[in-house]
C-alpha cells in the first residue's frame, strides 16, 4: 500500500514556529527519545517520546497551535498524522526539517536532562 493516499499533514517552517513562539500562539512537543533531547532541544519544547506517546499526555494548549517536532521531521509527521486523522485533533502542525532545521537556521537550542531543566 502506498503512502500517496495518506492525507497530508500541515507543515510549518522554523521561521513560522519562531514567530508563533514569540507571539505565544504555539505549543511545541518533541517526540524524540530522552538521549536525543539531552543532546539538544528547543527551549520551549515539551518532551513526549514517540516510543511511549499518548495523546492524553499532551500539554494544555488553550487554543494554541500544536507543533510536533523531531530530529528531521519524519517521526513528528507520523505523530501529527495520528493526532489529526486517528484522534481528531485540529490545529496540529509538523515542523519541517525538525530540530536540525531549527538549529541550522541559528535559533537557540539547549542541552541537558529534564531534571536539569526543572532545577
């Protein structure tokens, strides 16, 4: 079966995400694994690894766009597709190029564990 029949997932670029974050109109969820997060991540992102992703764990977004992000945009597209087409979510976007595109564009990334971030 071809993916050609799979409905498209809305994508945004890193500049759009930066503008949305600046305006306070987006929530970012990183679906990479813990080790990837520790290496570098978007400061505004919430980590919900794809390996044990459950929609109930999504952060409150109160009308904000939900942007799903991974390393390069492949895993996040799969999670966004699930949220849109199986779970019925609206306002969900995939970050084209993932954190690689974000970093390559010169936007801030951080490193460290979740515990270090909370301290």
